[in-house]
C-alpha cells in the first residue's frame, strides 16, 4: 500500500511538472502566435477594487478611473493591452456594476494620438448617457486629454493645472542635409505623387504641405466642434481666442469657461455624489488583476533578460512621423 501511494504521488507530481513545462514551452515557442491570439480575443480586463473612501452600506460607489500619461494605442504593458484597452475595460466594468453610481476620471495627461483620444472620448460619452462622469485634472489635462474631458458632465481642475492646448500636430523630420554630408541618397519608387509626402529625405512640395495642412485642419475642426458643443461656446470665437493651441492654467481655463470648477480630486468625488444623488457613496479605484492570458505573456517575458512594465511612454517619447497628435508641441521635444 505504501508503494502504491508513493507511485500515485510520483505520477501526480510528474503530471504537474509536465503541465508547468508545457505552459512555459507554449509561452516561449509560441510567443508570437499566443500574442496575436490574445489580442484577437481581448476582453475587458479582470479588475479588482481598492477602497479610497468608505461609504455607507447600500450607499453605492463612485468608481475612479485613471487617464494618465500619453494617450496612445500601442501595447504598453506586459499584459499585451494598451492604455485605450484598459480604460475601455474599466468604463465597461463601471457601467455593468449597478452599485457604481458615478465615475470620476482622474486625468493627468498631456494628450496623445488623435484616434486614441477620440476612442476614449466616444467610450466616455456612451457611459455618460447612463451614469454621471466627472473629470478631475491633476498637473496636466491638455489637448487630447481635454478632448476626452469634453465627454464628461463636469470638469474639475486645480488652479495650477495645465490644460487647453486645443490643436492638432503632425510632425516629420527632414534629414536631407545629413544625407548630403554622408553621401547617401534615397531612391524611391512610388505609385502616386503623395505616397512619400512625409519623407525626410527631401523637402515637401507646396502641394504636399497644403494637403497635410488640410488634414490637420479637418481634425482640428472636429476637436473644436466637440469643445464648442461641450462648453456651450461659439466655435468661431473659440478659434480666434483660446482654441489656438495655447496652454492655459486651471484658473485661466475656469475664467474662459473651459472647466467648471477649481479644486481637488475630493471635490470631484463630492460633485459625482451630487450628480448621482448618492450622498453616502464610497469611492473605489480599479486595479488590474491577473488572468491566464496575462500569465502566459508574463511567462514569455520572464524568459527575456528583463521585464519592463511601462504604462505610458517614458520621458524620451517623441512624435512619430505621419501620426496626428493632440499634444502640446513642447511635450514632443
């Protein structure tokens, strides 16, 4: 009997070891395929709740969702998700939870990609139709972050917040002079005259410059229209004053009618309670959990020389040629 029990134990341990090493092998050998599958089957991430402020039993919850760092759609975490994915998942989680009475977006962002900002704006606008949304700006709430804030019911900024920067930027780098110095020449075969219009190996033609400028103005007019509608202001007046790309302090933005209230994030909690008619609501903040898909990615990353967790672009972030951004120009360089 003892020998039989030992044999069964040995078989069980062997099966566990086999399962573990097969998981590791799957993560290492099939990393690329697993990553593609993970992204195709992405769902709202598993979230846990951290209590920020206690509320009364049955009083409901105010959900805090951070919007921090440069807004862009690239995969930024070892989980294989982007900032946009994480915010969309958190918004959906708050929408599905009947105990969540209102949402506070804790914004500390200079803006980012046009499309990424527009996606988040769209998601916030959908949620705002069903539950109140309040924005609380910290140090930064500029450009694309302000674009997102326009979907909320109420915007709170600190007096020292940098906000505004209502504008669009596309940037390219001209290295023709460098090529001349080192004796290099770009040889390009293209199907149409505009195909390489942002190439840094030659100056842009006047026709190309006009075309790109037209694209920028088209996106800017959309941004301007969203701001004018959200703030109840005349678009032409905004265009000639505060919507010319300038940065504003929170104090100046309040005077310009671009934010509703000066204060701190606690003031945003209070306003959310008022809008939701939930005076006894507590405050919770979401944080990401771990699931099987994320475990596989973490195992794959563990085989590398280091694991880097980066939730937003670092201090050396630069504009990528050909992409349109809602960012203050100074932030790019």
